[in-house]
C-alpha cells in the first residue's frame, strides 16, 4: 500500500516506520516543520515536503497524525481534497470524530493506538491496542488489514466510544504521570532519589492487571487515617496547590472506596 503520512510528531515517528518495515511504501512525509519531515523521511528512506501543494496524489492512503485541534482545519483544505481525490483518509486521534474527514474524501476512517509515544523510546506495536473505525465495510477492511500488519490487538469502535476511551486514558495516563512529576518534585527538593519509588509504581501497575483499581487501592485515605492525612498536608504547607490536590484526591479515594 502506498501511504502519504501527514505529520511527523511522536506517533508518526514510530507508526510510519512500523508500516514501512512491514512492507507498505510510505512514499512521502508532510509536516509544516520541514526539519521534522526531513528527519522522519530520512529515517524510513522516503520523500518529504512542508508544502501541501507538493503532496503526492499517487497514494492509496493518507494518514493524518497531527494535533486534534489542527485536524478540523486541515480537513477544510481544498488543495488537499483535490490531491486526495476520494482516496482513503484516516486520522489517528482518540477524541476527534471520524466524520470531520468527510470534506476531504468519501472514504474515511480512524486508527487510534491506545498508548503514549516518545521519539526516544522504542515501541512494540504488537502489545498495543488499536481502535479502528471506517465509513464502509470495504474501508474498515482496509484499515483492519493495515493495522493487522503490526498488531493483532484490534477493536472496532465508534467515534463516541473512542472519545470516552480517550477521556479515561487522560485520567489513567496523563494525570497519573503528572502525579509522578509531583512525587519527583517532592523527592528532589528533599535530596531523595525518585528511583526509590519506581518499584512501588511498577507493583501498583502489576496489581491492576489482576485486580480492579479500586480493589488495589491502598494508603491513608482508604484507611481513613486522619492523623497521617493531616500530617502530610502539614508537610506540604509551603505548597498550597499541592495541598489542594492532596485533599481533593484523598476525598475522592475515600468516596470511591465507600461506593465499591
């Protein structure tokens, strides 16, 4: 399959390479930042451009991996619409409705990998779930075959379902990672190494593979240990924003525990 990849960010960095490695021909990389397009294109031996008028019209598939807010704007681009000429166009967003692409083509779809991506960290796509959607049986088959070349963990999902999944993913991934950042700040400012917490984080992650998260919850809020709760808030007296987070999350943990 001939692919034009629109976007050269973290996800594109890994996904374009994965599709190229499994036999697809990624014929071109587009990004507004020419240096980003060039870097990814050279990695997979492809062509590149930062000029949308130079996009190839010879692709079988156009994959859009750009910021959620930029997808809608790009979908209104008449130059791209004429280049695509009703070929299959898909985006990789978790929260953007598939129908936003209908102005670009009569053949549209989505592939959303449920993971977080960083250029510097290798990715094993066979371990990642992909949520897919398309506006016809034939298009869905094409998206499924493409994803199946790098992963067997495929789930057909509507745009509404995918949006809910993305919301949950923000809590599970982005918010939890922010808590790690807070923990690192507390450790570093007290001359302690964050590495001391890594085994604890890994054990918590391992537990929720066999237990519901609410059943795996531990800590002073679950025990209603008011002495420790107040002591911790006193220790955070120089960080009023962290006291708010600590108090709110502790109250939420207590409510979830009572409701289970």
